[in-house]
């Protein structure tokens, strides 16, 4: 799915007449929400289910697939693809993005495949710390998408320039 949206995401936006700026804003909101929930999970567990140490396989989370490749990832890939298509050296950038996707897939596979040994090695507190650190970076990426989408949306109205100058 990652490669599909990398290659055809901007085409889908044109077909459905959805502006890229809106995809960036909505994807950023979703990423920011997920990031905040990972950084500061609610007592009910939220995305990461809470349980006792005798839980079965910690690698499976019912929402694992939407979190790994959901609306936030789709928005990020479409945004990246549109930026790549506007740059010189387009082929080299697509190769780099494809290599990044393959690397992410490999790290995800290794993490899920070796979840139990990783948990034994770093413990619940280590998992909690890593989850919070990842949540911080996911929220930061989401805010970046929101900001870029808002600036891109406001540019035709020449509001973004005045706002940026005021800051």
C-alpha cells in the first residue's frame, strides 16, 4: 500500500479533486492525535492496550495495521510524493523514498517478529519510554504537516506571507 500511494496518491487527489493542502492538514491532525496518545496514553489504555505481564503476544494490537499504515501515513506519502514530483532529480528521490519504505517495513517486521525478546530485554518501562519518545516525534511530524498544509492553503490568499512576517 505504501508504494501504491507513493506512486498514485497525487493522481487520486486529482481524480477526487481533493487539494493537497487539505490532505496535509487532516493527515497532520491524525498524526498529532496519535502522537499525543502515544506520548501521554489515557488511563483506559487508548491505542496501546494496558494489561498484566502475562498477556499473550504483545506484537498484535487490534489497531496495529491502521496505526502502521493509516490516514497519517497515507497523507505523509502523498505529501512526500507531490514534493518529489516538483523537484529536479525526481527518479533519485523516488528511489530514496522507496528505500525508506523498505527499511521501515524491515524494521517493523523485525520489531514484531522479535517482540517478546525485545520486551524481556528492555522491560515494560523501556517499552513505555520508547513509546513516549516515538509519540513525541509522531506528534511533531503531524504538526509539521498541519503547518505546511495551512501555509499552502493560505498562499493564494496572500495571508500566509503576512502571518509568517508577523511571527
